[in-house]
C-alpha cells in the first residue's frame, strides 16, 4: 500500500514537472519573438546605438554642411535614425571605409550597418541581414567624351575600371568585364578622381550613386553598358543571433516602405545632394578642424614618443638582459610592421579585449608607440656619439651613473641628434594621415569628406597638400630655431669656459 502511494506521488510530481515545462514552453513562444535578446537589451540599456557607415555614397550616405556644421545625411541615415527611434535609443554615427564595416560590426564597434550593403552569401556567414529596403542595378560612369566609345562590357578590354574595395561591384566587374583591369580602391571619391584624371576608363557603382555623380559633375556621364547579373538588394546588417533585434529592424523597414516614408527620404536626399554651396564658405571649416586634430595628434605623438624613445634607448643600453631584450623586440616590431597595421591592431585589438578605446585615442596610442621606436634609435645613436671620455670624466668627478647620463651625456646627445629628431617629428606629422582609415577626423579624413560632398575630387587635395607643406615648414623652422639656440648657448659656454 505504502509502495503504491509512493509511486503515485512520484508520478504526480513528474506529471506536474512535465506540465510545468510544457506550459512554460507554450507561453515562451510568443514572448520570445516579441520581447528581447541580449544584444537588444544591451543597446537599450546603453541608451544609444552605433551606426557604422561609409559616407561616400550619395544619395545613400554623404556629408553635407548644414548651418555651418558638418552632417552625414542621406536616406540610409534617415532609415537608421528611424530604427534607433523605434527601438527607443539615440543614434551615434561612426564613419569608416566600406571594407572596415563588417569588422566593426563583428568586433562590437558598431551595432548596425546601413551603407547600401548587399546581403551576399559570404557576408551572411558573418552577420545577419534585414529585409531588403531597396533593389537597384549597377551602372558604369565614364567621361562624357567617352560615352560612344563604351557601349558594352566588352569595350573595356585592356582598360582600367575602378570599383570600391570589397563591394559587389568588385565581383560583378571581375565576372562580367572580361579583359578589363579591375582596380579596387577604398573610397568612391577616389574612384571618381581617377576617372576624371583619365586614370580609369570607367567606374562601377550602384545606379542611384552613378546618377548622383553624373548630375553634379558635367564632365561625367552614364554609359549605356548593362550587366546581366546585377540587381542587388540593400539591407541593414546586424550581428548574428539577435532575433528580437533583427525583428525590430525589420518592423521599421516594412513600415517605412509601406507608408511611403522611405520614398520621401529618397527625394529629400536627392534634393540635399544637389544644393550647391560656395566652396570655401561651405568647406573651410573642415580643413580648419582637420588641421587642428592633425596638430594635436602630432604633439601627443612627439611628446609620448620622445618619452618612450628615451626610455627604450636607455633600456637597450642597459646591462639588464631582460630590459635589453624587451627594447630590442619592441623596436624591431614597431619599425618592422606598417603603421597602418598597427593602427588597426590597436583599434580593433582593444575591442577584442573589451576595452572601448575611441578612434582618436587608438590613433594617439599607435602614433606614440610607433614614434617611440624610431626616436629610441635616434637617441641611442646620439648617446653613442658622445665621447666615452666625457662619461669617464664625469664619473671621476664624482657624478653617479644616472647623473652622468642626465647632466652630461643626454644634453650633448640631444644637440647632435636634433636634426634627426626633427626629421622624425616631420614624418610623424605626415604619417598621421594614415589614421584617417579608422575615422579619426584629422586633415586627410576631412579632405575625403570634402571630396565627397563637394563632388570636387582634386581641389581639396591641393589645399591639403599646401596645409601639410606649411605645417612641416613651420615645424622645421621651429627646430632650426632650437638648434641655433643650443649652439649659441654652447659657444657662450665655451667662450666663458
Ligand atoms: N552594394 C554594394 C555592396 O554591398 C556597395 C555598397 C557601397 N556602400 C558605400 N556606402 N560605399 O558591396
């Protein structure tokens, strides 16, 4: 009897458990789709979402000065704003090269990409895509005089055709323009520049973009060339495994397509793109801002690079084997790898370590670390140039090793290495242009912004080269002045002594 009771009890408990889990399954179903996932929760908790964008693609996304302020506009941006609004957070825009977008989404630097991106099978392996919000064909832009020359894809045989790096245009051009030499560049603005300068015979971009450039540039025209396989969707990319987040994005897209809002944004973007403005009034502020940031980056790089360089030089001369080894490996690494790679490593690497380092800070760190390696070699050669007798004399006068270094060797070393050090600082200033790839708003970055939004690819480059020239000239004059001063002091000392 007792046994049976026990068995019934066990059965009842099991039954209840089963029922419980079943019912929780039932009510889980509807809430799962409607409520949230960790990605969406994190975004909501943060209060803002980061949009990754390559703003060289009018009318999808491009720069425009509005009331004297630089803004990224376009119908992709309008869509992104609406998505953020519907989720209930602010939108922060982060600009970068098209080929860096997927990486930034995967490493968490961006929460979504709206950049006319086509959901290709390869990309779908990496990230998730929303429903398509637009489907368009591809066009080839040529110079106006060449319209008759290029009638079909085959006419480009033996010529150079420009495409944006890692885009679907790259694929279609390679697949269908047999015999043409396909050249991939990072920015659409650079493609247009090459076309104007007769370096390329044609440039492949999405139809609306081609129309934009042709409308605002009388020297260019649309070719009659047609591709067979070229209707591409554009969709919003978000990270994988975030079903609720993706559902929220899709909900917005479906609504704005249905109620005509999206069509409205397209019209607005077209209008914005075509309003003309005086070049210097419209873009002067970009150059000013860029120059300011370039100068700040250089000052930071020179300061920390010199500190680090001195330290490394001393370490390399130290008796301690470990210190010496660290210095040798460090210097070898930072001089032996491209600055471009170092910038990317720091920018994306810190993200993988879950440190949210801004693009500016990453750039400042990369420039300082890099310049430290070069400065250290300059300083070391300076130290070695100071005659051995000097330190021996100082030591015999009772100065400690540290004092000898600080009071006797280093001051003399600095004088001999000043020209070499000056070269190093000048190249640091010029090299800082590289950090534009991660979206730091320095001079080079602003230049490409102006190229894009003014539809003038060459003039901004001329202005920028003049600015760099003046900056490096000023820097060399400053260094000359210091050199003179040091020598004057020196001869005074000698005269007195
Ligand atoms: N639709 C093409 C692709 O996905 C090109 C997109 C380029 N977008 C841009 N903002 N530059 O590859």
